[in-house]
C-alpha cells in the first residue's frame, strides 16, 4: 500500500479515535483474492479522507463459521474476546467488507455485550456518497453490462438490497438483474460454513448453478459484495472457461477502478 | 317423531365438534413437549404480521397463479363458513334459511349470491389445483418426497372441497327450483346454481327436488364435520395453525441466530482471571445448566418449531428455492418439517399408548433426519423467505447441527479443522494471527 494503514492501537497511542473501525475479516486479511478487495476499499477511504483504523493483530474471526457449523463454544470464545477488544477501544462504528462479519457483529454481538453501529462497506459508501464526500463516475465501466449477485447475509439476512445497487448505478453501467435476485437471490454455496468443506453429493455445485445463471446474461462483470461470493463466483467462471471474458469483482474494486485508484 | 331430524343433527354436531376439540387438545399436548420459548414480545407487531401474512395472504401472492387460486379457496372457505351458522340453527330448530329472517330480503339475496359466486371460485380453484398437482407437473408438487400419503392427502383435500361445493350448489338449485314453483318461500338469490344446474333441475319432480335439497343439505353438513375431523390427520391443519404460526414467528433479522446463554456463562468464567475454577457453584446455579446442547429429538426443539411442523402444508416453496435441493443434494427444508411432524406424531402415539413417553430407541436425528441433509444447508434463508406462513425449518437444522457438534463432535472432518483453526489461530484457515496486517505492507 502506498499509504499507511493505522491500527486502533496507534490511534489510541496518539490519544485519538478514528471516524470508523474497518473490520477486515479473515478472508480480507489472508485470502489473496480478498486482500485486493480490502486494499481497494482502503484506497477509496484514503482518497476521500475518511479516518479509519483497523485492529490488525488484535482482530480475530468473528466466529461466524464456527457458529453456523453449530459450535457455540468457539463462536462465543471469539465473540467475547472481540467484544472486549472493541469495548477497550470504545469503538462506536464498524464498517466491514464481509457480510458474514457484518451480520455477526451487528446481530449476534449485542446480546453478548457488544453494541456497535455496524455497516457493510456498500452501506458506508452509499452514505458517504449521499453526504457528497464520495463522488463516483462511470469511467471504465460506462455502458458495460454488470450483474450483481446478492450475498445472502447482506440481503435476506439483513434486508439490504439497495446500497450495492445504488453504487453500481452510479458507474453508468448497464445493470442487469438475474431472475433470482434480491429476496429470491440464490446462495453462492459458501454460507453456513460450507466454504470450508466439500459440498454434499448432488448433481452439481451451487456456485456452478449460480454462475451459470449469471453468465446467461453475458455480462462483462459479475459484481459481488462478499469475499466468499467472490471466490465462489470466480471458481464458477473458471469452470465455464469464461475467466478471460468475464470478471468477478467486488463493488469497491469497481469503484476504485472507475476512479483509477 | 318429527324431532328425530333435529336430534340426529344435534348428536352429529356435538360428536363432530367434540372429536375435533379432542384432536386439537392432542396437538396442543404434543406441542407442549417442546421447550418453552418466549415469543410474547412486540405484541402489536405480531398481530400486524398475522393479519398481513395469514389473513392478508401477503406472501402467497408472490407466486401469482397459485396465490390467486389459493385466495379463491381461502376467501370462499371463510365466507362459506358463515353458512355453517345458518346450517346449525336450521338443523337444531328445524327452521329453513334462518339468516333470511335476520338479514332482510335485499341483504340476504346479496349474501346468498356472494356465496354462490365464491362457491364457483372455490370449484375453479380446486379443479385447477388438482390438474396442476396431478397432470401439469409442477416440480415441487411432484417430487418423490410427496409420494404416498402426502400426495393422497393433497388430493383428498381437493376432492372433499370440490364435493362440498357441489353439494352446496345442488342444495341451492333445488331450493331455487322449489321457490320458482311456489313450494318454498322466496329467500335469496342464486345466480350461479340457477344458471348452471337450474335447467336440469327444472325437469325434476317436486318430491325429488325436496329430497335433493335435504340430501345435499345433510351431505354438506356431514361433509363439513368430516372434513374438520380429517384435518388432524392431514397437512391441511394449516388452515388453523397458520394463524398462531405467523403470530409466533421469529421477528428478528433472519441472520440473527440465537446465542446460548449457558455457554456465555462458561466462557465468561473461563476468561475471568479472578474466577476460581474449583469454587462451588452458587445456589440454584446448577439448574441453569442445560441437559443438552442443540436438538437430537423433538423434546429438544422449542414449541414454536413443533407448531411449525404441524402448520406446514407441504407446498414445497421452501424446497424449490433451496440451493442445496436445486443442485440435487438430499436436503429439503419441507422434508425437515414433515419429518419433525412425523416424529412428533410418533411420540404422541407412544404417550397415548403408555400414558407417558417410553423410550422407543428412536430419535429425530438419524432415524428421521440424516446428517447428510443437515450438513448440506448453507443457512441462506431462502426457505424461510419463501414460506407463505413464516415457518422456520432453518432453525431446526441449526439446532441439530449444534447437537452434532457440541454433543457428539460429529462434524465433517474439514469443519473440525476449520473450528480448530478458529479456536487456535482466530481464523478459519491456518494462518498466524500475527500476520493479519501483512496485506497492508504487500
């Protein structure tokens, strides 16, 4: 990165608190593909001058995959540790690029003593745009066909369908909706801890079914808002040997590219 | 002897409703076998949800064809039940078309004409449903999991409703024809039966018309009693239980899974550096420890989940949108509810026979619902979104996964690895926590 990423510890040492805590998440921290999403988001925040901190080494898994696999012990161990750290920094607002982190922090932490305002990166950027801080221009994506794959944990789980679409519309791209979108969106196949295991026996994998649907519109880009969806759709596109023609990109990557960041 | 009709009627009425009440009590008792759950918060939102979803059918119409046909049958069913009041009064007191004496001529005509139109709409509805289900090949209605009783049950319901409506129209036509001949006082208006069946009935003799009117009246009445008592054995229970199911529905965000309080206490104790691990538990603390984590059998599920199992009408909207099912995996959310109900019924019969539940060596897990089904779920909530009456099969899947992991350590190996990683490295992959910020320097 050509600018400095500051941790909460560094802010605290200066006696300051950033506007928002960016919760990077495990995928965003370790997965090579998801790291690009993390960086793109940081570039946008940096460009428009949003002060943000990360936890860095103090961040842990939110516990989402353990929870949904049924392991309440491991989940709460993570959750209570994270809450202790977040409360120690008196964190008020959290933004995250992962709908699974977003859902867990927002919905499952409060009853364990973690009360924060949690937003998904698309919601955060939408607000910045409405406040006039973020300006989006179509740039490279003007007129190109983009289809958006709703992440279950942003959409159905938390009723957020508009924020990602509002951002995409600002790219002046041709946004085409799949038949299974919004409340009827089809899972990418990774949720509920499926990301970490082989799928059960069936006719085909879920991400193949979903990618097939997305590719039927012959888009230039399949837009995602979740690092796991991103992986699953990327694998799907490769399965159909379309990775030369069709890009799978997170919305923040599209915004960063449109802006030549 | 002139009262014999009324006496028979009264006996049938009392027996019919009595048996029905007995069935309802049995269902109530079985639901009580589940764990208590507090869903008495947000009362106004609950009433609103029930009014919108159960009475207003707001989710049914998301699939317009089935939704509108269902609306015909639903509205017809509700309004035609007002007719039941008239039948009961007429039956007990030997009156004829009792409501006409209260409603006045014009309004009674309007009332009977409305019923006629609705009866026709119900007939259209059930005929199309029958064709859709048996010949048209709607995938969710022709899946293997419905073979046997569920399929027959569905057809019986449609046939009974069809027969009841036909009897209703026959009764009206005979009445109308007799009114035309001046043999019965003129009450009501019968636009459908007079035009559809009227021309045929005009040729019948007076005696046969009287007989037909009476016979159809009795058939209609006995049919309603029969249908009411058939409900207990049928998936058609939803006509009653859709109401409590929507009232008790989960109002939280779909992504919010419950946190086990008993675990919180343990972990807090673990994390507290001042806690004495050997300290005797505080008075009464022992009762807080759950006997079991998650659900292995129906006793471990909560009462709303059991109510859900009885409320499911097996429409399969959940299964038709389930990503696992779509891609050929064994999981079917509908089947999760059906199997829960089957097991609950089995336990109920066990209690009927033995006075209390005697271990039968079976469990909901493995004997009914397999691990393979449970592990195929992506927790995407497509099923709960699709359910027209807000049932929650996902919560059952989740509780059973909890049992598998926390009681039996029976997760798939890769998931065990993931959980170990989360526990030791604070990430689902085996990376060092100290490397979390490496991306910033790449």
